[in-house]
C-alpha cells in the first residue's frame, strides 16, 4: 500500500519558429507556455507465487486510485492549442509526406504539446490490474496473461467508456513467440480492438505475421452501433543467406481487399563496404475537411540505392514517384 503526491511543472520557450508551424490563437502566446499540475495516487497491490515441480506461477493484483486536484496551463499548452495542433498535423501534410504545407509555405514540423504534456489529465480514475506469469526451467517465461480496466468517475456519459484490456502471450517453441491484445467495451457491449502477433527467430532468420481489427463506433445518443471496421493483415521476413541479405514486408487491408504498404530490399556487405537496393510502396490516408472527398490517399513509390562506407559514412540515392 502506498500514497504518492506528484507535481508536474513545465516551461517551454520557442525561440525560432521559422521552420515550425505553431497555431495562431487570439490572445495566446506562440512563443512561451507554462504548465503546472499536482496529482495524487493511492496504490494497493499484492504478489502471490507458487511452485509446481518445474514451473513457477505468479499472480499480481493492483488497484490504483489517481487524479489531478489542481492544474494550470497557458500559451503553448492552451487547451485550444492541442486541438489545432492535431488538425494541422493531419490536414497540412504535404504530398511528399515528409513536411507540412500551410497556404503555400512549407514547414518541417508542427508544434505538438501532447509530446510534452498530456491533455486534460484525469481528475478521478481507478485502474484495476490482474497479471499472471508462468515460468519454466531457468526462469524462462512460458506464458503471461494480463487484464486491466480503468474507471473514469468524472466522465459525464459513463465511467465505463474506457475499454477493458486483455493481453496474452506464450512461447510454444524456442524462438517462436505468440502474443495478442484484446480491448472490450462494456459501454458499447462489443469488441473495440484486437491484435494478434507471431514472431519467429532462428539465427539470422526473422519472420513475423500480425492481424489487427479496430471497431469504429457510431453513438447517436440513442443507439450504439459499429460501422466501418478497420481490418488489416501484415507480414514480414528477413534473413542472411550468406551471399546476400533479404528483407521484405507487406500489409493487406482485408476490409477493402487492397494491398497497402510493401517493400523488398537486397543487401550485401563485404568488410567495410556495403550496398543495398530497396523497392518501396507507401500509402498514407489523410482525412480532409471536404465532405465530398473526406479521405485522401497519398501513394509514395520509390527505389533507393544505399552505399555504406563504414565507419566513415553512409549515403543513398532515391528515385521517387508520388501519386494521389
């Protein structure tokens, strides 16, 4: 059992904003920002363990009641700054996907207050966790299972709006790891998110495959329905065949029956010199404010030749083709 009090103080000054976009809000400083908060956390936890011949089983229980009882923010941490910053990072992405285009002016980055301070910290939240591990000979982890649920008592709609999270992982063979995460929403009475991953490693060989499902809920205040599910499959492979190395990966959108990102690369290194050739296709969806064209897809195809003069330098030559 433990009781903690934490104080968070941050002061930011941006001296040169020539190459960075900072949202312009009337009466709010674009050069300075101050943030202060004080929060409490009450911990209750226990650890249990039992040995079975060649196995060790552990159980960990934890309950954490936490909240912020005072906070202050201005300037670069203004509440509206978080909203406009997120919109700018999405709406102003240029065709090259590497910078931001705002009214014809190119910026290298967009000010992101969330990277420093979380927006709207919870005032009263209870986190419940149950974790189990199964260990084999020499302390090797064979299996783990974790379930957690957060209750936000300041949510005016429902304190159960945050989904329950379940994590599961095991290793049936040496080098093979299988793990997954499942989110279930008690508020919508439906699966919120599912991800399943399998990795295999043997010497220089690495292979992986993953599946991802995300439900998009539409809550009109009367009915809670699921629409426009995201459904993806991804696989990757790499190996050193002695004479050369090969890497590849591919992503597939099951819901829309379309291949997304893919790449394949061939590499060869002899002592201090290395050469590689990569063929890459990247597709990035960007939301727009145009109701007639709500989703814009940027397709980035390129071929890259890499030259490695270790330990002196590395360089590359890229031929790129952009499509929209």
